[in-house]
C-alpha cells in the first residue's frame, strides 16, 4: 500500500506543478538579470539549452546560465539538495531516488525526451546472455540508466549477481571505461556518444528501453521550496528552454542547428546531423514543449519497483 501511495503522490505532484507553471507562463515579463546554476550531464539533452543561449533567449528573459557538467548522478543530486545549483537536468529516476532514498523534496517541472539510450557492448558480445560472469559499467548503481541495463539483462535471464557492476560515472566516463578496458563489456550510452562508441569498434545492441515501452528520461528538476520562492525565475527559465526546443524542431533551422550541436558537443558534422535526425524524429524525438510523458514516468516507477523493490 505504501508503494501505491508514494506513486500516486509523485504523479499528483508532477501534474500539479506542471499546471501551475503553464497557467502563469504568459503573464511573466523579463526582469533584471538573474544568474542560475544549472547542473547536467554532457550530451544531446542539453541541445535546447544550447539553442536558447544561441538565440539569446535567456537574455530575453533576464537570465544568465552557468552550465555545470556533473561527473555522476550522486554529485548532481546532492548538489541540488544542498543548494549548490538551482536546477538540474537529469533522468526522471534521479528525483525519484532523491525523494525515496534521501527524503529530499525534489520536484520535476518539465520533461524532455526518452534519453535516446542504447545498449553498447564489446564486439565479442553477440547476445546479452554473453554478459554472464562479466562486468557492466553504470553511472550510479541504483538509479536511472543502470536500471534500464539491469532490466534488459533480466529479460535475457541474468539476475543481479550474474555479472559485476562498475559505477564509473556519466556517459563520457562509461565510454572511456569501455574503450580503455575491454573487461567492461556493456553499458548504456546516449547521443551523440553512441556514434563515438561504434567508431571505436564497440557494438550497438539497440534501444535500452525497447522492452519497457514509453520511458521518461530527461527532465528538469528543482527543490520544491526553491520553486515556491522563485516561481517567476523558474517560469522564465522554462520559457527560454521551450522556445529553444521549438527553434531546434523548426526545419528551417536545420543547418544552423547541426552546426551548433557540432560546436557544442565537439563531434563531427556527420555525427551532429545523425543526432539532429534522431531528436527531430516526430515519434521518438524531443517531446514538444518539454511536456512530461506521464505514461513514460509511470514506467520509470514500475521499473524502479521491479528492479530495486521500491
């Protein structure tokens, strides 16, 4: 009963704050410049932030963004709870972990995408059953994309204990761990890192969420008390990011957007173009206006309950 109650509270909270922001978003005017520290992982989920900065949308809404990359989700979650940054962009499972494990009053205020995550393996791994007795790399061992990997392995008959878990950090760290040490045989990677992985000789086994269905990955998270005190600032931030997302999705901006993504993520124009094609896909790409996928979020909770028993 406690699990059901917790889940319902999460869903009500996500809906309630989303409605509150939507209701006020058109009534807020830009004010004096406010500096916001935003903590995130490197990768394509930052594309709307890059676009908003490129189009001077943050300046339009009186904001200056200090974008900080995190080495792992534990540092990110702790930093938000301590007030070291005001906003984090992260997988939806992380604020759930903050609430359930750390008793921190974090809240999701916007969605984004499904994470574009694939399972990447060493070339000798022909099927996931080949991971038995070997080592997989994850960010943190009990959140987000680690759970996606555990679920995929479970669906292939492998339980925890049938393989070792090496928590090395974010996607860049996982890619480095797999290319530098061949004993790390599998991991989850998103865009544009997937292309670097395959270029380095690693194998792409396909989407990590294919057995789950809808999956809410990228989201914007704040502490609830901060959101109440800084509602106007938060709305202006969301407005800028949503407009940045709209700019990316407009076909007329394709060439400029690909160049921007290449410059910001330090990948080739070819990789940037492939990444752009993925994020603008009308079915599996960026969600319009950063709306939260409620079914995807329910599946995050179901996955956490199945794998972590929470």
